[in-house]
């Protein structure tokens, strides 16, 4: 079991509309709240005795789980490096990032970034870079069909046809940086608050202030796909947390109260967001929440889960992909994790992987027909690349 997940415990969100200072449709008040209990599971397994999951695993890959095929890819082992991020360049090629292992603090932390062809299983080195980050902070964004940007915590790389064209460092005091999908602007947090500026850091405009840092500050800003809006949380003293959607052009903002900070992603329609809490310890169990804010329909939809939940990517249409880890705090039991697809319109959930010790960097393909992720299946192995596809009927 990956002990890191034991730290992913936070308070369950209790969301309600706080204020709205814009009268356009995108930022209209949310008026409905639709709560879902645990969704219907297709072919859900019977309950197991505590601790039985780890000892019962013996899948051979490719594995078939609820009509989904999970394939383990043969990726060339690179001596001294391990996989740390994977995403889709297109339907036939993956972007694969590796980092030095073991890592030494007194040496440059170099990442090697590759294109991995799924047809002939060949790899092509795009670049070696001192870009910083991990599977949570790295993001691949498509500017157009042939141009991409890859963002880390200290800089972003622009590349075209597998060649880096330029790299741009972030402002010195900036953290939690997110680059707009058109590649023109960044939004970031400093000790003074949250700012938007040109990609080079010029002409910054303050979007929100920090008070008594770090007790009260904006956090985790994320651009919408059309580069017009920013989603972010406000971490405040005395558990007064907020979730916000702001228009950087006119500073109009939609604000929601919550009991804890939230991490989230935009839907590709640019009008809805999904946010999640990784879990709250109620003494006997951990309860997590996934929540959707629909700014056009003016309603909130949420899903309550017993266990730990983590989302690594934006939804695809009406489907949300999340990493789910059952757990029982009273007995001190944390089971292994699986990936689950939640269709929030149908309120159904599909388990789509076997149990894994660790899962990270899961992403939908551009068509939504496949999912890639990094998985640790056995304790004595490294993370490997896996692909999930729906079995043909």
C-alpha cells in the first residue's frame, strides 16, 4: 500500500452559494444542489475480508475488468531513470517523462521527455530538461494539432513535432503556476496573492489578495480550456475556505463557501468544473466527495464515497475518472486502489482496473476511447505504463 495516500485526509465539502457579483450567464448564481449517494457499480465485486485484496491479486496482463481491457506496455528500461508522468500527444503517441533514480539533492534533477509510439513501440527523445515537478504538477496542453506546451513548477516547454522550440521560466516568486491553453498567459500565486500576467511574467494583474500568509491565501489556480476563466480555491483561517471562478478580464467572480480547500479541473465545455476532497476521517472510516459545479445550468452535483478519492485529469464529456482506495480507519486497513469511471449523468460507476499498489498520471486520450496511467502492481517492481480500452462487443 502506498502510504502517501494515508496523508490525503481532509474535511468533506459542504458547499453552498456565497456571492455572485456578475450578471452574465457564465457567472450566474448556482441555485440547485443535487446529491448522489454511491453510484451504481457495474459488476461490483462481493465484499472481501479485511486485507484479502492484496493476497488475492494475481492478474495477468492484458486483464479484462468489467468489459475493459487493461494492457501493460513494454517500455524500454532506461538505466538510472524511472517513469514519472505519461499523457497523450495523439491517439498513437504518448508523452513519457522520466526522472533520475535514485535522486540526489546535490546533483541536477534532469528529466528526459520522450515520444512513445504505440504502434511500433519505438521511443524518440524530445529533450532533456531541468524542468521541475512531479506527476501531480506536470501538465501537457495542446495549443493546436501539432503544437504543445508542457508545464512544470519552474518553467514551461513549447514543442512542435517532437522538437522543443522555446522554454520560458516563471517569475522568481511565483508558485502553483498554470499556463493558459493558448500559451499566452500564466496565473500564479505569490506571498501577496494571485496574479495573471503575460507568459513572460510581464504586466501582472492581481486577481485576489493573500492575508496573513499562509493562513489565508488563494491556491491551485486552473485555466479553462478557452483561456477565459480561472478556477481556484481560497484557503482561509478558521476553516473558512472558498471555491472561486473568476474572469481575469473584468474580475467578476463566482464564489462558494466550503469547509475545506478543494482541488479541481475544468470540463472541456469551459462552463463546468469538477472538484474533489480526498477524504475526512470520521473515526471509523474515511468519506470523500466529488463535486461538479455547472455554471450554465446553475446546479451542483456531488458524489459521496467511503474511502480515499483522487482525480488526476479533466473529465471527458460526462465521465469523470478517479482513483479510489477503500479503507477502514477503525481497523487500520487501507486496501489497494483502482480506477473508476463515474458517468454523472447516468449516476453509474464502472471499475476499470485491477487493484494496484500505486496509480498516478491517469489521462483520457483525445478521443476519449482510451486511458493511459502509470501503475505499480507489485511492491518489488517499478511503475509501468498501462492502457485501458473498452472491449469490442
